[in-house]
C-alpha cells in the first residue's frame, strides 16, 4: 500500500506533542517509505564545515552556489568582499552581487587585510569570502611578498571562529597567457588553489551552475 506524503505529515503532526514517541514514529515512517517527508526537509539547516572551498571558472555559478551555502546554514551571514573597483564594468559586477544579498548580510570590504575581519567573526556567523582571486590580484599588483601574504591568508582562515566559504577561480584550463605577469598570476593562482583545497574540509567544483564535490561531503 502506498503511503502518501500528506498521510505522513498528518500522522506526525498528531504525534508532535508526545516525545519521545514522535521520534520513534518518524524513524519508522522514514524506514517504511524510504524517504524523508518533503515538509520536513525544508526545515533542515545545512551544516557548514570550518572551511569550504568553492572553485570554478568565470561565470560558472560558483558565487551563487556559495551564497546559497551561507544562507542555508542558519547562521548570520557575513560577506567579505576583496575586489577593488577600478572602472564601470567592475562596479556593475559588484552591484550585481550586492543585489543578490538581502538585509541579513553584513558586508566588509577587505581587498587585502582579510585577517582583520576574520578575527572579529563569531561562531554564530558564516563568512563568504568572495573571492580569493581578487585578493591575490591585489597582492600581486601591490608587489607584496606573495609567500608571506599567502601564509597569512591561510592562517587567518584557519583561526577564524566562524565557518568560512572561500570562492576562487580556476584559471589554468585555458591557453598559456602571452605576457609574463599573466603567466605569473596563473601559476600563483594555481598554487593558492592547491593550498586552499588542502586546508579545506570540503571542496566543490562548479561547472555550468552544477556543483561537484571533490573533497569531503557536500554541505
């Protein structure tokens, strides 16, 4: 006999005030029907690990996916923006990202010093750092010592009391750039991505809006 989702919902709603019977009933129904009722799954908050790393190409949907991880965590969302606005095209891109965030988000601009923001976060928050590529660009354009900057970046992520989702670009799958700075950047981005993936509890690669979990479990 088929058991409808509405039947499960009605039965559980009648048992909701009688613990621990409701837990036993819920488990029995899940085993019997081999599914979790749809009314219940919508109330589940996804748990974020200490560091999640979301990687993808340009316009792959990685930022939208990362924003969803933060919003579904049930924690207070924090946006750590690393971009510098040099022209109208960049401002348009920044405005698009801003338009996707509602009033719950607290935003910090930190093109370079991400440690100052991360150290002030608390365990009831979830941080989206978008993105590591812009941070790296700023470091290289300022001609800072890259090894020292990267070490501090990774240490700040590890020490942050809040779970952090870092977005970064995969830039090594195209043709070899013709100028030396672009080639240096590609190599540096690859090394940074490797280090972030090694440190992360969860690594997700987004292609055409589709997330693929490469390490750990999907949040």
